[in-house]
C-alpha cells in the first residue's frame, strides 16, 4: 500500500507520515542510516528533529544519513529551536545562533522547515519576524512553523510575519484527543467541553496550518504507550478486533486513526525499530471507516453527548 500524500501548510508536498528522530541518541550512525533508509523506501520523505534532541546528536545523525543515502533533494528536513536550559528563548541572538549551529550539525545546505519549539513568554513577535526574514534571506531556512502553540499565540506571531506559518506540532493521539473532545462537547458544562487552546484544530484548518502529532502512540505527557497497556483494555481490544479484520497492526491502526481526520494531521512517528516502522508505513494509505474511527475514539475513553 502506498503512502498517502499531503501538502504541509498547503505548500510542501509530503508524505502523510513523518519520522521523528528524538530517540536516536544511543544509536550508531549505521543504525540511524538504516532507519532513515527504511522510512524513505516505505514512503516517508519528511524527517523531524530538534536541536535539543540528544543534545544535537539527532541532527548530526539525520544529516549524515541523508548525505550517505544521497536523498537530500527529495526529502524535507524539519528541526526546532528555542529551548534553553531553564528557559525558552526567541531572542534574535539566540535563535540566529541556534539555527546556524543546527545547519552545521546537519551538514546540509539549509533547513526546509524551522519550528519554534515552545512559546517564549518573553518573546517579541517583531523580533522573531526579523530573525525569520534574515534566515530566509541568507538561505538558511525555507519555511517556518511552531510547536506547542495556541491559536492566540500563532495569531499574535503571524501578525508580524511576511509569510504564514506552515505547521504546528502538538501532542495528539486517540487517547490524547482533547482537541476533538472540545469540538464534540460544545456548549455543554461537562469538563470535556473546556476549550484550553482557543479552538486550535479548527483555527489551524482555517489558516492552512498543518497539525503535526507528536507521541501518536502515547498517553499522558510522557507516561508511555497505550498499546498493550491494561489501563486501556477496551481500546486495545478494539484495536485487536480491527487488526484481525484489516491485517494492519494495532500500532498502525492507531496512527491511521490520526490520519483519517479531514485536517490531514501528520503523525510524527518516533520508532527506532525498522520492523516497527515498516508496520506503521503499511497502513500509510489506509482510509478508516467512520464507524471504526468513532469506535476507537469511544473505546479510548471518550464519550459522545
């Protein structure tokens, strides 16, 4: 089965699934190259990293793999900046230096997409806009986005930018689905109706900003995977039922659940296993039925009004 294609931010032709490389710090260069090669061979051409992943080693390993495989011209490389020990920093001096360091570690011609990793409470939108324009003019970064930002934070920043943002990377899975809950429980007084992000999912769709889902197989903040976890017995039973019907693994179906949403949400899969990666990619073009999508949503503990 082929990998579904999307346009990230309406601008970048891309695989619907991305490989995230935040867990590769303990892997060898050969192992990471094999992982990147497997992703590319199975339809993934969008790769996500960050300057803080493995203290920069993730960028080094990803860049080395891309160079060795000779695939630079046919892949999209995305990295992030803005997190420092004990603070977030969107200042001109820090962001400029961070991006220059990322370029050096990657060993590539430029960064295709740069994300601001988490919102800096002291960040000045006009200053960020100046940094972005400088990086673009110098040919270091092609496009920009954010990670873990609310609708209001994006709107405030966007007011000063010459170009619109293309992505917002957020924690999202069939278990961590608060963005879905608040849209279903609208105009009720139950906790699930609480809007904590300013209607972020709909806002991103209106602004043509692609939502990228980090930790698509996780629950809580960093508690672990819901797959095979007894805390989520109904969900796992439903995934097993659907797996028996379709031949796709439960993990692949949990990712396909995300990709079924009409917003074309792009899961960032962070596996370090080539075999597991191939299992996920096998369902890269699978279109889940509406009834199965809702059955998984309900089995994950969400209820319909």
